[in-house]
C-alpha cells in the first residue's frame, strides 16, 4: 500500500474572543492510494477541520503547524495559495454534507461543472462540456442535456449530491474528501450514493477520505478508520477490528450508545458528561472525565500504543466491548 | 373507550403556484391517512423525506388544516377545542432545538411561559414547577437564568422537552426530536423519554427517519410513503416481518455497524416505468 495523504502531528489553533481554541492537537493519519479511510467522531471533535487542513481551506484566523502534511510526496505545508488552487483542481476534490450550500444557486449545473476545468487549462470549453455530460451520465443525473441547463434548486437532495460527485470527478482526483456526504439524505438515497462512490472508486482507483459520525456507514464502506475526540485521534486501525474490538474506551462508548436495529433488548448506554473545553493546554486524557475506566493515572501523559494493527491512546489494556 | 388520538381519513394537499390563468394543480401530501393512538403508547412514524410525516404532525398540532377528514383528541374534534384546552392537551417537540427556543428568553422564562398561558398558576407555584421540571429532565438548577445560546444541543433539547411537559399534556408530538443530535446525546435523550414514559405515562406520536430509534421507543409503527400510511402494526411484529415492499426496503437500507457486509440493494421495482 502506497501512502497518498500523510498527516503527522497536525495542530490547529483558532484564536477567538474566548481565547485560543486548540481545535486540533496532534492529529496523525495516513490515507493509502485507492482505499477508503473513515474519520469518525462527534460534532466539534475536529474531523472536518482535519479535512479542511488537507484541502488548504482552514479558516483565515487559524494557525496551523504540522510535522508533516503531504500528498503523494508533495509537502503541502509550504504551498502558496496558487499551488493549493491548482492542487484542488487537479488532485484532490471534496464533497460536503449539504450540496445546496456547496453549489452556486445562480449558475447552471453545466456552468459550475465546466468552470474550474477550463480555468485550470485542463481542456477547452467543448471538452469540459463533453466530460461534464459523461460524468452526469455516469452518476445517473438524467437526462443529461436538460440537467446541464438546470439550477441546483430544481433538483432533489440526492440528485444534487450526485451533481457534486460528478463535479468533483471532473479533474480526475486521486483523493476525494467526502465530509458527511450522506448525512442529509434519506436512508435509501444514502445507500445509493455510497454504492455510487464505491463503483467510482473501482473505476478510477481514487482514494476516499470519508468523514462521518455514522459507524454503520463506516462499517459498510471503509477499510481503515480513525476515531477522533476533542481534537485528537484516539484510535485507528482496520474497520473490522475497531468496531468489533475497540481499544479505546471512547470508541467502545460510542458503539454502546448507538441504537442498532434488532437489538432492542440491549440497553443503550449514554456517555455521561460533556466534551472538555479546548481552550488552553489539556493535560492527560481528554476523555477521562466521562470514562468508566479512568483513574488518577489518566491525568498524566498518555502514550500512543499499538496492538495487532490498532493504534490507540489509552493506558488500559482491557476495554469491555 | 376512545383512543387519545385518532386521525380519520385525513386528506391534505398543497397548492402549487398559480399561473396567470388557471388554478395551478394541488399536490396531495396526505392521502386518506387514518391512525389511532391509545393512552400510554408511543406510535412511531417512519418514512422518507417528503412522505408526509411532518405534515401529519403539523396537522395534529393544528398548524395545518386538512382538506377533508378529522383529527380527534379523546373523541373530540381538535378544532372544537379552545386554544387553551388544546395547548393543555397536546404539546410539540421539534427537531432543531436551535430554532425552536426563543434566543432572547432565559430558561426560567421559556419554561414558565406555558404555565402563564394556561393561566391557572400563581407565580410561586410556577417557579416551583419550573425548578422541579429542570430536575426531572436532568438540567442543573444553575442554568435557570441562562439563555439557549449558552447551552449545548442536548441541553437545548432537554429544555424543549421540559417546556412541552410543563402543562402535563396528555399527548406529545415529537418531530425528529433526536435527529439533530450526536449519537451520545441522542442516547441521553432516548433514555430521558424512557424515564418520562415511566413517570408520566406519556402518550407520544414520535416521528423519525431512524428505524433503529423507532424500534427502541415505539409500541406501534406506522410507515408513510407518498402521503399514505402503507403499513402499521405492533412494533415487534413489524420489525420481525414488515409486509409492505417499501417497509422492507426501508428496513434493509439501514446500516448496522457490523463490518464485512455489502451495501444492500435499494432498487424500487414498483417504481419502474
């Protein structure tokens, strides 16, 4: 497996009125060529911010430092705005949760799909039109001729997400970053979009960094995953291992509070308490105030540990599932 | 005995925008919807967006009017109840606790308002009830004079539930009450619903697109598709063997966190034309 996206020790601070928010605190992860890697966690854990850093789209006020941020060997930490633009047009594409806000409401689908392609000199207007038509056909936005002339509001949520995917594919990306791409969709539409993404990956060999809070989606489409909590990766490993034998108490707690069909008699166990505020330095394990296994030793520094392909940041050896 | 809530053959359509001439066409949103909800039960309504779930909730809440059919609360047409009597009987909890709470009022004011409107309580009694309700839904007393903006999403939804319960309504209409919440917070709110059912004998119409949530909370399930209830039945029976093709599709489309399974087939053969 060749690493495509490598993030090592990524820190992002966001200064604000209430102080400096330490939004990302040493995130490391690697997405290999062609694989689906899921980044999982609850609101505010930093999963979207991690993706934004990999896209060069951090908020203006954010201060970033990273041991490494590299795509296919290119050091992104030294990229100028112009090189980021070129990278996003040719190698990395992104789709987001709400296609209605990601699409421009006053431009036709055809215009939006071809604009960047032409601007970055990937081909002529005619070639861009042809590619847009092919891709809409491929993702099932039919009839293509009529759809190209339509505006986003004339389509359903599922269709708009298909348009976003087609648009993301215009420039043949090697990595697609999908931030909660199916969260706003109905369950049946969600399955359709996930199937489409899988097929497109098979066809094009692109890698997918899937950001989601939904462990059911992760289990069905991703090969490897990382679980984030309070700006840190707390566990990473193959999906089949992480969701069946979580090594970090937070992963285990997330699985215990998830309602799953046909398990009505298994009690749901809510996670007590709230996520700590990320202002100022945070000592020890960020999850310890909500963790049933926490002891005094959890207030000290917690090493990153590895076991059977899983990496995790926890002192405990046994985590009840 | 009358069911607490009965919807009888309700039809409702929204007009499309009219042209210069002509009357535009009407889009049917509820088509001959009938349901019964007995005291103490939770009826879960599932279905995809646009199936009419929220329209049904808004109809029961008198926010919309049916073209034909009736909504009965304890045998009485809900349109015949005075606003005060209706508010005392039926209360809503909506999906988004960020938009359903007035940002300019403190928790104390938000929770007191239903009692002020009901009119039967002196100030001292209102305050006592507000404090008791905070405890009941698991909100600390120190938040009494906080504004919604100072609360987390889960805390806000607790406030919305508390507000709905202040007048001890007989029926709660919940439209996707956990859908905007993180799963760890959702579990807290579902647990709260369990406790409230036990303590208050709550009767509840609970709308959700999440079947796993409905399976946990509902005694009965109704499936809506294109404005119709295409299947309804006792919860366990329904989940053990859904009869309607759309119910089966819905059930097979939910993705449990179990690795190694392929994505399900979600074709709709009945829609092929």
